C-alpha cells in the first residue's frame, strides 16, 4: 500500500462494506477517528455514499462530510479500487478553489545549482548533501500542467524517501496533469528502490495525474516488470519527441 501520511491530502483505505482499514493522520485530524466511512458522512448524503462508493467503477463523487468540529463541508471523494480495498482521497472543495485561484507558475531549473562550496564547511555538510539529493530529483515545469523529473544517480529507497513528499506536494498544489520521469541518468537500481518509486507513482493516480517513463536502459528492464501494471502509466523511447509535441 501507499504511505498514507506522505500524501498532501487526507487519505483512507476502506473495504467493500465501507469499513475503515487505515486512515492517515491528516484524515483523523480533520474528521476524527471512525470505524466506518459512513460515520463521517452527513445523514442526507449516506444513501448516495453507499450507492456510489460500493461501485468499483466509480472514481469520483461529491459528499457532505461532518468534520471533527461538527461543521458540514463539501468534499470530492476520489476512489481507486483494487480487488479488495479502495484508496480514498478527500479534497475539500473550498480548499481546492483557493489553491486554483492562488496557483503560481515557478519555472526554475536547479540541476546546475549545487553549491559545492558548502561541502568545504563541515558544519554545513548535511545541508549540502540534502541539496544534492534534491537536485537528483529536480522538478522541471515544462508547462503549467506537465512536469519533468530527471533522476540522477542510483535509484534507492533513500533517494525516493528524501524527495517523495516534495514531489507529491508539488503535484497536488499545482494540479499537475502529467509527470514525466526520465531514467536516462540513473545508474544502479535496487529492487527496494524501484518498489518505493512504484508506490510514489501509484500515489500520482489519486490526484488524477498520469505518469510517463522514459530513458529506460536494458539493465533497468528486470527491475521494472511490476511498473507495467500501474494504471495511467505509459513508456516512451524518445524524450525529444515527447518534448517536441509539447512545444508544438
């Protein structure tokens, strides 16, 4: 399963009976602790919740939920089902509107900004290494809706853990439609690192964000067989062709 607490929005795992299997800290802070998802649903929305949320073909509905302070608020409920469980992301409609109105575009390329002078100072070494790690997964905004993330170095658990929160927050806040992950400059892959990358990519779909992977080398193929099973994921051979279609 995905790391619920790493998600920038409230997320909960439910079964077909709408029992809560797991909920994130953000969810419980907003709605409180509950055994069933229906415990959070306003009385007038419960019939709708049962009818649509138990339908595995449903992906998004709007429901009135009762927050922990007793207020009734309208939420978009985004669902992704597997055979047994659904991952449910909750998005306050008034919160989303504020984010869309306040959205700004920041086109910053930081791949060459690593300030190696900091490494010469022992007391700043940790921050310098953190900065290098961030540059290894720098997000380049090609358009307002498309982000390119070229990965550098070895694909490890540490690399993903260090950067996934920043990446997920960026995608959510800026309402990104597509993420392109470029593996051309990735050296060594390990199975655990690939597994963490897969979890992060699965998290994209909760935002309705598609993912494209490019730059796959022959030595990467044995590690990526699981990735092909992810929804809203495509592979391309040539990044330049993709970029030219975006530009023109």
